[in-house]
């Protein structure tokens, strides 16, 4: 088959690096360098090659360009599967306002991923999707971005070692395609059901946003939180058990958030003793440390 070769600049016996598993594809030095650069990088923005101030549209364009270069079916160099997964994680994180805001507060991939994994339970309770759960499938993101038609091969199953193997086995057993369709419809069904539930959204938010505008303060500790409408005081009157339950949850969430950021501050302090630790200080002031 056709063999792609390196330029003569590389001094050495063989200029061809390697052949793919199918015996007719090889990879170039450019492929190797690209994977090395992605693996070495510890910042999602740098991985995608965009500025921190960039728009979501720029992030989408960067992902589109880079994912095509690094996809394991296009790039046969060792480590392409891991690099492709990293690129998909970077896109998934930065293309979503919530996760991008959380990432910006931390600024380090390792620390952000640590936070993601160790706060799964709370995120699921608050109806947020776990960014890096066990069945994270980078090829699913790729397909949803480029359409269901496979870019490089007839099969739509992402065959790699150690990533979501049970799902691929399901696909190969025969009932895979209908199982996949059902999986894709689940979020739509869930949204449809939630629309008819009376309390599909949390009663409060720790941060002001377009839905939660009205400020309230907990009786204990004086923690500020925000609610959607003035009917909150009617549904949860001051002094009632229902109000106390909501405020207890607010305090727990606030404490959890402070603890997470305090953990990051302490981690950064190992490298610079002069860095401030405002969230740790708030924890101490509340007597929650």
C-alpha cells in the first residue's frame, strides 16, 4: 500500500516511522509532534490553541480542526487515542458556560478533573451532567459535531482499548443500534418529563443569574442565596420547618463550594506562600473548617 515518509531532514536510517495496523497507512513526524504537544499541555485553552477570552464559536472551530488531525482513524501515531480523548474533554469543558467558569477559577486541567470526579454526587443531585463520568465517549462528541456519518470508516463504533468497552460489546452483539438510538432519545425524554414536573429546578442558587435574581440570606451564618420569585417566602415562610430545610441545604452547598476552592488555594500555596486564601478564610470565619 501507500507509505507516507518523513522529509530528509531527519537524519537516520529509515525515514518511514511505522505502518498502521492495516498495513497500508503510516504516520509522520507531524503526527507524533502533535500528540506529544497535546499530552504535554496542562491547559485546555492551550490544547485547543485558543485564547482565554475567545468565543464559543472560536472553540468550536479549533475543535473541528484539531479533532480531525488527531482522530485515531486519521492519526496512527502511538498515543492518538489518549490525545483525541483530551481534545474532546477540552472542547466539552470550554464549550459549556458552567464548566468553563469552573475551569477558569481553577486554571489547571489536573485540578479541574480532580474536582469533577470528587463532586459527582452533588452535581447529579443538582441536575448537572458529570463531565468525565466512567462512560465518557469522545467519539460520541465527534459524531454529534460532524454528523452521524462516520468520517473515516463504515463502522460507527469507536474501537479502542479500555474506553467504554461494555457499550461497544452491546453494539456488536446485534441490538447495538437500537440501544444507541434509545440512549440518544433518553435526554429528550428526560427534558420532556422535567417540563411537566412542578419542581424540576432547584429552589435556589448560590449565584445570581438570569433565573435566580432575588437575594435572600440564611438565618444561621448569614449566607446569601438567590431565588426565582417572591412566591418563595409564601412557599417557605420564615421560621417554618420547610424554610429551615432549604437554608440548611444552602449552607451545606456553600460549605462544599468553599471547601473545594479552599482545597485549590492550599494546593497553589505549596508553590507560592504569599498567595491569598479567601475561601479558606471564609470557612474559618464561619467556623466550618
